[in-house]
C-alpha cells in the first residue's frame, strides 16, 4: 500500500485539489480558480504518464481558463455587490458552442489517432472537447456548464477504469454527484436573481 501511495502521490494530490476546486465551484467561491490551477498542473503530469494526451493538453487549457475565470469573477465581484450572476446559455450560444465543440472533437480525435499512441483517441477527444466548452461556460457562470460536466464525468469514469486510474475514477464519481448538486444550487441562485 505504501509503495502504491509513493508512486501515485501526484494523482492523489490532484484529486484533493480537484475536490476543493469543485467544492468552491458549487459555492460560487472565487477560491475555485487557484485550486483549479493547482489541480490542472498536477493532472498534466498524471495524464502524460498515462498517455491521455488530449486530457494533458486540456489541463494546460484549464490553467489558462482558470486565470481568465479568476479575472472575470474578481471583476464581477468588484462591479456588482453580489458578484458575477449565474446566467443561462440561450439558443444562439448553444448552437455556436455545439459547432465549436464538434469541430474540436473531430480535430483533436484525428490528431490523437494519427500522431499519438493514445489507446482511445476519440473518447479522449470527446471528453476534452466537451470539457473545453464546459470550462468556458463555468468561467462565464453559465448554468448549463453542470450538464456538460455530468456527461464528461460519466464518460471519463469509463476511461479511467480502463486505464487503471482508480483514485481519478473515484474523483470523477464524486464529480458526477457534485455536478448534479452544483446544477441545482446554481439553478436556485439563477431563479432567485430573476424573480
């Protein structure tokens, strides 16, 4: 057991920071962003070692989008007493994001299939493309980000089981449950602001 902990300590730390990230995310607390940066940096290492290259790249994106989200949420807190409000996606933005996500999925999938030794290139590309979109939506405080996270988390659980990343599999089980809670908590916040 001790030797397993020694070889998986980066993944375990990633799990801890990821749970903190999600906890603060649900509570709409700006501390989610530094937790997200720490988690993303740790998971870049984990996914490189596991040959999940798209997920590794996705975590590089998470570092950048976390800085963007941190800025947006900080600015929203300074400009509005109650902070950046929860909003809805809308049909026009939904169509645009669907097209962008689909293009990202196909592009990432083809790159992974042709140029890497990824064992599951299109599944890896799917979770990566949808996660790009969901994280952008989270930074903008769009309610529907939680729905995308539920889908990503469930698919990711299958991938991590396949690759034997058991702490990360457990993390994504927790993520799925917390994403459902986050959706309803943010929905109540949205409804209270719009009444």
